[in-house]
C-alpha cells in the first residue's frame, strides 16, 4: 500500500483555505459536501459504518462519479430526525 503525504498548505490566489483542504463547495447553491472520512468525523462514526449506512440508505449520500459525498445540511436533518427527545 502506497501512502503519500499532502504538502503543507500554501496560499494560492483565488483559493480559500477551506477549498484547498479538501472541502468541496458547489458555489451556486452554497452547500458543503463532505467525503466519507469527513462525514464519519461529523457523525462521530467509523468510516466503515458510514459506508454501510449509506449502502443501506440510512444516511443520505450523493454519488459524484465514483466518489461518495455527504451534504452537511442533509446530515443535519438526519441528526434532527433521529434525535431522541427528553421526557420531562
């Protein structure tokens, strides 16, 4: 298995730090798409669990070519829908 390291962040004209760090923004709609690793961190799950939940259609995801992406707004709705309310 070949492991490569990314070079340190270098400022490039017209490119924000968020865009250069791998976060994807589609610009026109303004939604932020996460890759599987980022979605796993966001949901506090293992990467394999995110793949499984996506395959079973338990977590909303989008296929972009061969890549699996997750919309932050859709993940927030998922969290809200699966939140257990407190009984007073």
